[in-house]
C-alpha cells in the first residue's frame, strides 16, 4: 500500500514538472544532439531566456 502511494506521488510530481516545463531543456538538448550534432548547446539559462523572449515576441493564443 505504501509503495503504491509513493509511486502515485512520483507520478504526480513528474506530471506537474512536465506541465511546468521542467523537462523541456533536457528534451531540447537531446534534440540538438540527435539532429544537429556538433551544434553549440546553450546553457539552461540561455535556453530559458531565448524561450521567454520568443514567447513574448509571438504571444499566439495565450490567455494573458
């Protein structure tokens, strides 16, 4: 019973992390390594700065 509860807790933590974008940088780095070998990989800070700047420049269909 305790193991099942712990597993559900890990699942919820993973889901919230995925919803908040916690895994996006790692996925982006994997994408660069797979499709653009030898390309310079930005730091995580540079990645988020660029991503937020792009979202501000092209807001699309956001609610706010």
